[in-house]
C-alpha cells in the first residue's frame, strides 16, 4: 500500500492500492478484485512495468544532469 504524506495544509492526499493490496485487505481472491475494477466500480489506472521503467530512467538521467 502506498500512502502519500499530507500537503502543506495538512490535508491527506489520496492513497493508492495495488490489486494485491485490495485482495489482502478484503481477504478475497484476485479475481474478486478484478471484477469490480474492470466494471468501472473503482477508479483505476494501469501503468505497465516497461512504461514505468522507461519514465524512471528519464527521471534518473535528468537528476544526474541537473
């Protein structure tokens, strides 16, 4: 589970959960999590591992150069 820190006003920011996190929290199987996620019941985003790793490389390179 990933929890963001509060912003400067002390307002908690959103939390993000993986499918595995939700399954563990609710004590259900992955298929039971994917069904409502895929139906639109939950707001979801999907970032592929390849896409994330490419983005991360760019960020790391910009930090080294900057």
